[in-house]
């Protein structure tokens, strides 16, 4: 039975940058290569959460982009991987069914929390989180997604080491800004027109939310909540006959190939400012160490240009107010060195590495997710 080798909590974390709201880890090993992670905070409370669990034979990556508050993304950060490990153990390996069960168990558990907490914290019914998960085991990649975080592969077009590197998107954006997603939502609610409304410059479900799939957002999934007197006093009830959103992930399965170079997992805050192709080009043309931080820097330079500012000006803006310029951004870059062996020999066979971003950039209480991961590998 594996024993956890995760280093002390302070060594599981990275460091802050010259930007006081940016945290990053330059480079760490995983079973198939190396990875880099970075997070920049814009909201008053960091709503993005993320983690990388590197086991001897598998790597798990999670990016959880919260909305309406941090409660759901923090919950997913603590509970999804333990559920995933439980079903992997029960069924003898990773599969689409295992991943779906882990997502559904996390959603169900959070909904129970909402029901228990409603009398004291009715606002918990209106928080949710996008959820992007990547798993690599036996050179097979699974990418599962709810919402509009995104996974992008950088790969050569052939096995020729001089061939062109291109970007390949591996996840579906469940955002009604996409016409295909709007048609999907409308088809599921033929008797509820208009279900998707264009307001405040964007398309939104019932004029409220842009993503069509998430963990949480109980008030848009549970019609009975709109009849609850406690919630009626707190929020704005949304009359509905059935759930307006779902927690059913879209899942891609892919056998990794020698020409697959790296994976970029990032919350919507990055893709708001960089295209898939721009992000892949940055990763390909720059050194590995600190590459996730470099991607965030590129995105924030673009955000600054849109306001005729410089990134150095944005660095001076406090969290909360900074949300007017950009969203929380999480980036994880996973290099794929399968053709060189296990992380070029730097990842020992019995090593277990767990890395989680801070709950809040200014918070010292950032170790909860790491502690929760300990027991799933013991």
C-alpha cells in the first residue's frame, strides 16, 4: 500500500511574485514529465482553486473556477479527488464512468451541504464552480469539463522534431456565448421561452449566468428552492419547471502520442485574453521554469492594453477593485516527457507529490486540500 511522501505543507506551495496578488511554482516533477502552476487573484476572495496530484503511475490536475463566491470551488478542491480515487480503486482503473461518478458524487455532496446550511447561510444556494479535470494514466489522457475553463494540447503535426507545433482544444466550453450551447439549452427547455437572454452585452441563462454546466448553483437546479421562504428572503427566486443547469461533464479520452508536447489547463480568466494558439506559442518558445507565471503575465499585459494601461499599473490595484480589469486566473502547464522516460528520472517510483494553490493569495491557511489528499494515497 502506498504511503504519502508529500513534503511538509510549506514545501508543497510555491511563492509570491513581484505582483503581490500572484502565486506560482516554477517547475515540479510528475510521473510523465514536469509541471508549472500559477494563480493571480482579482476578486476580493480568491474564487479560483486548483491542484495537481502526482502519483507514481498517474497524474491528476484540477482547475475549479468559482462564481458567486469561493465556497463551491473550495469544496470541490477538497472532495473531488478523494471521490475519484475511491472509484478508481473500486473499479480497478480510470475510465469515463469513474470520472462521471466522481463528478456526480461531488455535486450530490455539495447539494446536501446546501440543504443543511440554508437556514444559516442562504447565499450558499447561489454559488457554483466550473470544474476542469485532467488525468493521465498508462499514457491515456482523460479531460473532463463543466463550464468554460479550458484544456489545450500543444503538439507537433508529425513525429518529425522539426515539424510545426499546433494547438488542439481538448475540452468543450459550456458557455451560452457559443451558439451551439445556446441551441442545446433551448432544446432542453422547449416550454420555457426565452431560456437564454441577451443582456448586459452577453448571452445569459434567464439573464443570470453564462455557463450551462457547473457544480453547485443550487437555486438554478432545484425548483423547490424557489418556494423556500428562507431563500425567497435572501435571493431572487427564478421560477422554473426543471433544472436550468446540469453537472454532467463532457469527457474526452485520448491516447498520448510522441508528438504531444504539453498540456495547458486554465480557468476562463486566461482565455478571455489569450487565444489557444497564442498560449501554445508562448509555452513552446519559452523556458519551462515559470511558464505558468509567464502565461498569466501575457494575459495581464493584454488586459492592461485594453484599458490603455501597463501591467505594472494593474499590479498596484487592490483585490476586489482589480476584478474590473481581469478575473482570477489559474494556469497549470503539464509537460509530457513520456518519450524520455519518467520525468527524465527526476520523479522517483514511490514519490507522491501534492500541490495545491492557496485558498487566498494573502492567506496562510492554504494547506487544507493537501491534507485532504494525504489519506487517499495511504
